[in-house]
C-alpha cells in the first residue's frame, strides 16, 4: 500500500512538473494575459460599480425634481380652490390634473402618472388617451407591474422595475395636502407614480462593456505578438547556450561565438566560456597527469620486474645479486612514496572541490618543528649531510592535519637533500601571527627553466624523481589556508618559504 502511494505521488509530482515546463514564449504570453485580464477586470468592476451607483443617483435626482414639482399641489389648492368640506373628489382631481399639466416642464426628468384604484382594476387619469395613447398605454403597463410586484409600495421610497426589457426607477406618492385650519386632507384611492426609464444609461454601460471586451481581445492578440517578439531572441540565445553546454559535456571545449540577446545572457555566455577554458585546461592537466603518472609508475615497476626476473633465472653473480636486491628495495621505496604522494594530492584535490574534508586539530607550531626534525633526521643522516636548526622560541596554535604537514616538509627536505652540497637548514619564526618555516640548502639553487613551473605537477629538475612532491606541498599549504614559495638565496642555494596562519596566540615557549 505504501509503495503504491509513493508511486502515485511520483506520478503526480511528474505531472505537476510537466505543466511547469512551458516554453518561454507561452510563459510570457500567459503572464501578459494575466496582467491584461486583471487590469481590465479591475477597471470593468470599478466602472460598473461606479456607473451603477451613478445611474441610481441620477435617477433619484430626477425623481426628486419631479416629485418636488408635484408637491406644488398644496399651493394650487390654496390659490385656486376653496374646498374644505364643500369640495368633491372630482373637483380635487381636476385641480390635481391641472397641477400635473402645469408640471409638464419636468417631463424630461421623469414621467408622471395619476391613477385611481378601482375595485375592478386601475384607472389611469393621467396621461389620458386624449393626451397621448402611447403614453397612456405605457403608463398603464408600468402601474399594473408596480401594483403586481409591489402592491404595498411605501410612499417616497425608490424602487426598481424590469419590464419588457426596460429598466425603471419609480416612486409612488399619496395625494394629500394641508388645510388652512391646520388639518390634513387626503384624496383616497388616488396616487401618483413618478418613474424614470434608466435603460438608456444601462445601454451605454453595456456598450462600454462590449467595447472593453473588444479591447481585451485586441490586447490578447497584441500580447501574443509581443510575447513572441520578446521571447524569440531569448529562446534563440538559450538554445545556443544549451547546445554549447552539450558540446562541453561531450568534451568539445570550442568557445561560444556570436551575439547574445541581453547583458545577462552575454554574462552567462562569458562565464560558460571561462568554464569551458578551465575545463579544457583541467582535462588537459588530467590527461598529462595520468600519462606522466603511468610513465613514472612504469619505470620503477620495470626495474623491479627486470631485476626480479634476473634473480629468478640466476643471471647475476653474488655481487650482482646484492646490487639487484638493493635496486629492488630502492625502487619499491620510490614507488611507495610516489603512490602515497599521488593519493595525498588526490585527497587535496577532492578537498578543494568540497568532496572530501580533511580532519584538522589544534597543533602547536613549535611542536610541529619538533615532529619535522624527528621525521627527517634519519634521511639527513642517511644522505651524510648536516641539519642546521634555527628555531624561534615563540609558538602559535595551528588548525592543521599533522600527517599532511609532515608529508609536505618531508618532500621539501627530500628535494633539498637531493641538490644540497653539505647541509640543509630548517628555520622557524613567528611573524604577523603566522608560523613561518624556511627549508634551505647550500646547493646551486633553482634553475631559471624550472622556476616558472616549480610547483606544477610532474615538473622535474635535472635530478628530480617524479615531479609530484612540490605540487603536493603547494596543495597541502593551500588546504591549510597558507602559502608556499620557492626562490634562490643571495648567498647561494634554494629556499622554500611556508607560511601557515595561526588559529590563536599562545604564550612564549622557553
């Protein structure tokens, strides 16, 4: 069950990942479409919200103006009719009709309908058929719809109505007035409906929305064209860089040529060119390294094999046998040292690339001197040379791998013993919170031909062994954040200067 779940999850992740692997042009297109739709959606939303509010406010204003005109009923009653208890409904209706007719100047703001509720229906008193048949018919439809949808409409409250594809805002008001004695008179069953046709506003808003959609479609087409125009140079540059990286993976380090679309792409191409150059150099060095290593390994192996076969088939006399044994031992030691150096330098390479971590501990720089002297003293005696020591009493703490540092000094002394005449010297000082070691000899010094390639791999002098020792010394110094350099002393002989940074200062050692 668990395996099935993991498998399904893997398929899901793969499916999601496949959706994210869209071409650059489509990504830009979708991004632009999103921006366009978001922008136009926001504009349309705010426009429709604002315009709907504006339509209602405008219709409310027109209704207010019309109702204000209708409210002059009271003044007409006072000015033209002494009614009170004597006035009949018909007389009052005549006054109302006179008032509505006198309010014809507001017909552009709103439509006014005077109607009476009859037991068998609604009687439209104004506009009458004699005034306008179409106006009477339209008024009748609206009042019928109003009474059907909102039979108990509150006075002076604005309502909306949809009828025959038209939108209306309306109010229904009662007919009442105040008498001179302060009492209030109401004309029963008679009402005035004031309405405004707002369809013209909504038609304009619909036309605007239609125009916005047309603009959106044009923007989508423009976005597609723009995305292709923008992305095509980037796609071509990306394909060029992709082909270049594929060539590098196949071992073809030919530099990338041609113009790239942007500064960022150009920088990337320049970086990849530098990477190709370094990979080519590293590949060449690796090939040279293996060629030289195989050659250097083959030489002692051939010597060992040759003398071993001579001993096997008894081709040497007694003196020759002793020499053969000595040569086999010496070549075996040489081969062992070379293999150890190769392993050490390989370890340093892995450490510099982050694939291996060299273990380091606190080590006194003065104790390191003592370990170095103890380690190389036998080699000096065996070579019948003199070891001169010039050691400072100060000491600092190093963050170091003692084994690697001892191998470094062993190679330095081995090199000096090979070229010295009478003695080799170890000089130690503490300078600028650094432990400084000088390994010197009294030989002829470093030749001008060897000096530029002194620490290169398989670079050998006239009496060199395999050309790995000094390259290993530099790798170990670099691993300890230190430095190493070689030069000729004015008084004669070669000098190797090693500087190792201190972790922290210690007290002076007496």
